C-alpha cells in the first residue's frame, strides 16, 4: 500500500501535463493567398493590332503577417507554356485582415486567346498560382459608327474600256448617297484583288474618294490594272474618316472558256459586283473566363501544441503504469 502514493503522484503529474497541453495557445504559420483576379480593358484605345489589358489580383494574408511577397503576372499562348509577355511586381509585406490589390498592365496582340497567369512568390518560393483565359477580338478596323453623315451605297459596278487589252483596266464605279445634312468626311476605298488562278495578290491599294455633300449623291470611280486572261476576286472596303461603313467581295471573269470567241469590238463591258454588305455594327467584346487556382504552395497549418503534448503525456503515462506493474511483481 505504501507504493500506491507514488503511482498516484505519477497520474497527477501526467494529468497536469495533459491539461497544460490542451490549453496552450494555437499558433498558425501565416501564408498568402489569391482572393480573386479582375481583368479589364481601359476605354479610349484607338483601333490597333494590340490591346492594353490590366490584370488586378487581390492578395490576402492568412493567419499571420507574411513578408517578402513578389507578384508575377504573365500571358501565355492558350493551352501552352509559351510565354508571350510578363512582369514581376514587388509587393512587400501583407497584413491579415487587409486585402492588397495590385494592377499590372500587359500589351497583347489582338485576335488571339491567352492564359493570364498570376503567381505569388514569398522569398523565392511559389505560394499560389492560377490562371484565367482571355480572348481579344480584332481591333485593326474600326466598327461602323454614327457619324455626322449618313452614307449608303446605291450602285457598284466594274467595267472595262477594252476587253482585249493586256494588262486590262478595270474601272470600279461606286454610287454613294449621303442622307445627312452636312458633308461627309474624307472617304477612302481599300482595294484587294486576288488572282484566282495563281492565288497571288495582284492589287492592294487604298484610294481617296473625296467627300459627298449633304443630301446629295455622287459617283466615285477608281481604276486599276491587272494582267488579262485570269479570274479575279475583288474585295472592297469603304471608309469615312477611317471608320468602315460598307464592304463588298465579288468576282470578275476574264479567262473565257476555250470554245467562246470574244467580239473584238471595243466597248464598255460591265462586270457586276454584288451590292456591298454593311459592316457589322457594335464593337466586338473581349471574352474573359473565371480565375482558377491551379496550384498552391501554402504551408500546411502546424498542429496545435496541445495535441503534441497529449501524445507525449500518453507515452509517459504508459511508461509509468509499466513501472508500477514491475514494482508490484517484485
């Protein structure tokens, strides 16, 4: 019976260890996470083959403050690891409960799809990374707009003064009506002529058409010269002050079938083109997907000290009862 107080003392001490471990304060390692990412395209950018895109990540510190944060924003070809452009921005320290917003501007080529990657680094170690897919429409041509003049195409013909001439002259005759009260702006016609037999571009030019007075109609004539004896596809783009208001594509047949004998008489021989179709209205919009976290290098929360102390106490408790059993057997 004199040995029991020793066993009781061991039990009491171990109980105190358990209580102390369970009530010790919790200590978590701090790390940084990406709350979200905004993608915006600033207004006022003129028609161009590139677009300025602003990437705005939101960063949060979790559990505790973190230091030495760097932010990397890069654009990759969609679905690949090919980096088109990128920037690294030093962020510094983050405080829990306070969201930090950074803005990074990237200049990207239009008409392509990208994966915009946002990666957070802490003292050289990757903490979190994610991406959002972005498609940028073609902005090289300004869309149709409401101008101080209202223009429409009434006629569009292609004629030649001599069918046998080589090279042959093609006169593109366009009838334009201005329904506005004021005179139109400067008009231009962009011309592209492709040889359908060879696939080569025979003509690529931009011609000035002048202006059309308000509440009036005018006929505009543009002449081009191409080798005779071929078929051609003619694409036209009519613009006012750089903004397209009509486009058209048609074919001219100058390669007659072998069994056909052409009249050698020189005459005005009209070759019709379809009435131009209006340019699509409205500005194309970029497509932006949702930001998705792909990988995370955040440290795992450390176990509470109470849990470790409880394991140690359980080991001591087992050893104490084993020692007590040996004493009784002795």
